[in-house]
C-alpha cells in the first residue's frame, strides 16, 4: 500500500451530529441530467399539475435517468441551463404549491433479487462516487447468477465530506438494510463495510446496531487509511484489478462499491416506496454560520442553500466547490441547481485556499511517492507538455484516477493532475497519436 | 459577484519550493555564522563574493530569459551560501567568484532549475579544488582533521574539538554538532530525506571499518566535510533520484565512494565532492532502471 496524502481533520466536524432537512424553496429548477452521455426525454408539459414523486423525465434508450418531481406544484417552464458539471441540459421549473401531495411506488410484496433490481432501476438513484451515472446501469440481470462482493463506503477521507459518516451514525438501520438489499441483488454472502480509521463513532454505531438487531448478518468491517483517496471507488476497483488491493483477498470476480447515501436511498425506495429526489450534502466553509449536513432536494438552487445556511456579515466567498475539496468542480455562479451527484458543497473564503505561481519542476519526486496508482506524474507531465500522447499511454496515463494528490504535494505548484486529465480527454477523443 | 474557478484539486500543501530553498538558506547561513565566529572578516568576504556573484548572474540570466527582470526563485541563494560553506578560508577572493560562475553556469547549461545533473556547488567546489591544488600556500590555517587522521596523527584530535568545530576545515563545515542539529530540523520540515542521510552514513561506516578499523569511524565521519555534504548537498532534490529505493541505493553508493576516496587520500578535502559528483552521475540511470517497477511503464519497442 503506497501513495495518498494525509488531509488533517476539519475541526468543525465534531459538532455536525445531525442531518437537517432544508425547507422547500418557492421554485425548483430540476436538472434532467447529472452526467453526460445519457439521453432523457421530458414527460411533462408546461402547465401540468405535478405531485411529489411524479415522473418528470425518463430515459429514451436503455441508458438514462429517471427524474422525479421533488415537490408538489405546477410546471412553469422548461429551460436550457448548465448543471454544476458544465452539461447543458433541459431543466424543469416547478412552482411549489405547498400542498405536499405525494405519489409513491406500489408496495413491494416480493423482495426477490429480480424485483429489487426492477425497483432499483426506476428509483432514480444516482451515484455520487461514479461521477453521477445512474446506479442501476452497473447492475444487470446476469449478475444475479454470479457471486460478487459488495463494498459499502461509510466514511470519507476528504475532511470536508462528513455526510456518509453522519448518515451511518444517525440512520444505521436504514443504511444496513439498504446494503442488504444491494447484497441480495448480487447474491453475495457477506457485506464489507469500509470505514476510515478516524470514523470511530460510525464504527461503534454500526457494530452496536448489528449486534442488537441482526446478529445473523454476515459482515466484515475493514479499516481504510485516513489518507486521501483511499475511499475512491476507482482506486478500490483499480487496486483490485492490480491484485494489490489492501481491501480484497479474493483474486477473481467483480467488485461493487456503494456508499451510505445510496444504501439509504435504496432502503427508502424499497420499504417506504419513495422515489429518490434528494441527497445528503455537507455544507461547509469558514464564513458559513450553520455548517452541517443537509437533506437537499434535487433542483434546489445554490443561492437558496446559501441563504438557508446563512453567511456571516463580512463574508467574502472566494470559491464555491461542488464536491470534495480535492476532486470537486468550481461553480462560476450561485444560480445553478444542485443535482444529486455530490456529497459536499464548500463555500471557501480567500484564507482557505492556497495558490501559487507555477515554477519549473525541481525533480524532487514527491509526486511519485504520493501517487496512489504508482505512476510517474513528473514523467507524464513532461510528455503532456510535449503533446506526446502515444508515449504518455506507454507510461500508463489511462490508469490515472484523477485524484489530484500529485498537484497537492507539488512544491513547485505544477498543474500535474490538470494536465494529465486534459491529455486523457484528448486521448479518449482523438485516439493515440 | 464573481467566484474563482479552477480545476481540482482546490487545496495545495503549504510548503512551496521557494520555502524549501529558504529553509536550506537559513540553515546554511547559520552554519556560516560559526565560520564568522572562528575566522572573522575573511569568512564574510568569501560569503559575499560567492553569494553576490551567484545572485547577480542569476538575475542577468533570468532577465534575458524572461520579459520581467528579477530572480524567479531562491535557488541561487542556496547555491551561493552552500558554496561559501564549503570554501577553504584562505582561498583568494577571485577563486570564490570563479566557483560561483561555474556553479550558476553548470545549472543553466543543462536547462535551468531542475534539469542539472550535477549539484552546482559540488561541481564548482571540485573544479576549484583540483585547480588550486597546485597552490603552495596554506588554504586552511593549519592541518585539517582529515589530513592529520590520514597522516597518522589522529591521537591529536579530540572528539569534542571535532564536534564543536575547533579544527581547521572549510568555513561552514567544521561544527558537526550544529550541522546535525540542522539535519534534524530539516528532516522534520520534510526538506531533506532521512533515508539519504542514513544510507550514506551506513555505506561510509562499512567501508571505513573494513579499510581503517573501527577506531577511525567517528573521526573520519566528522572530518573532510562529509556530514555537511550528506545533509546539505546529497539531499538536493534535483540531483537525487525520485523513488525511495533508488534514493537509498544512491546515498549508499555515495557513502561507499566517499569513504574509499577519503581513506585513500585522493585529492584530500576535495574527495567528498568528487564522490558526490559520481553519485549524481548514476542517479538518472537509477531512475531509468527502476521506472519499470512503476505501473504502466512498458518497455520501449
């Protein structure tokens, strides 16, 4: 096991013990896409009366999103807008009528793997850890026959993301139940819960719950290091392929990784028949008054969230990061709807961000020792600048998981991760040259 | 209201390359301060000639390279200060200047910061050392510790004198206790790597033990600028390899070569710098050979 960077714990985290529901705004601007590469068609028209849980959009082909209405009200308009990830897609604008009428899925009588998979497909659950793709696409009917391992990430190494950890502490039963449903789709014998070393409370809560309520459950708790990015799903998968995975002993088979929020949403879809239209998001930042974890509905604007959490009077918000501080995207404006592909929202002040001028590489090799994938970032950087895509593939550029550790540790402030990511894009689009 | 938009990651480490150069500069300057205490104004003249020449040359080259005149980083201070540390006290002032010119050009001829194969100060000091070996005057104000050990007078040297730097030697390298203190501080600040220091010492001790017996180990370690070179020059990030294993091999081979050259009295006080140049020379080769252990590195067709 090698690489990664240690990010010190955020001191405010100790107070974040509850998950608060944000009051519904007047207007919802619901995005119909969370990630590029999928096609959806809108099933409502302007002027339609909708309930919470009405279908707003469904996939045109086999791949795509089921989008459900987060509130009851009337469709005001359908507009083109950018999502936080920079995808231009149709957004449905809904005016809240505050009647709170709901529409639910039919009751599930048969909880066989096949039925659970069907429910997963229509539930509208979106992965945060796979970059916003629909969860059901990773599962297929074939996978019912084979035996796979399920990994559930219950806490994150990024100090700004505590949503998974707090959800595990507060809603242990739902998370464990949801994980069991996923495991039942995969017909896997046991579930592996991955917890970072510093998530002591979550570990206690989990053990206590299972001992008390489900003593027959076959499970395993494995500790992942506190160093970033050991909770990254790409790293877990890649290390597995490489047979150097610290978490896995089995040598063949496929890994399925879920997180606490996905399990919680799946539990609600199965037991309470609720479509998934929310996400637990950690809101933080130096100038924010009520930092903490919030249930944020799909289509709530960032502006409204900022208003609800409150900023200090002399606040000077310098940067808005959607997603973890190491791998998230920056927002250029607050007039953007919050989707369901993120765990965190950071309103960073100027003091928090460290910037510097890019210098010549001093060849210190810190990036090499920080790389969790055991690549040579300094060599890749050189090849990226020289535009030698073919040589870069020979140095394994396609294996980079874009965690950003190399850029983090670089004393010369070189844009290593950024350059590697853009070259990866070029290679994907243009092939090897 | 406008917000800063930048690609991930949005946090960086606090320590920048310039900070690292600054820490090393402060440590080298503190080592030199012992030289002022011992030798007075002479040491100051050496410091000024070496450092000023380095900074002025760097300023000139950067002004030609870039549109804006000025120095881009503090590496020239490090070069100048370390060069001043390793200079003999009675060196004529123009020799210091020549050494500084060699040091700066040895960096820029290979393409500037981060691309040089040899440590600039070590290269300059070895060339100058070989050059002035024909001079007949006393460079060190008396017989240096290394010379007296090699000529069999090691009984004259007490260990506490070596530790406190009361024996003649290069300006900043005699006070071993001081240098070791800075070694610990620099390791804690993650400016230099512990494995470099340890492996070099192990290699050195093994060879001295087999060549000269165990009673010479500590006097040899503390003489001939070995500890100064290990702490300040061997750990130069640019000229050392970038993997952990390769760094260990590099430092270990430096220890062996230095011990062999010093114990056989090749070029006297200059031996350790020549040994460093040999180690620098094998570093890129080590990187190349060990890169096959990294993920995705395929053999070239």
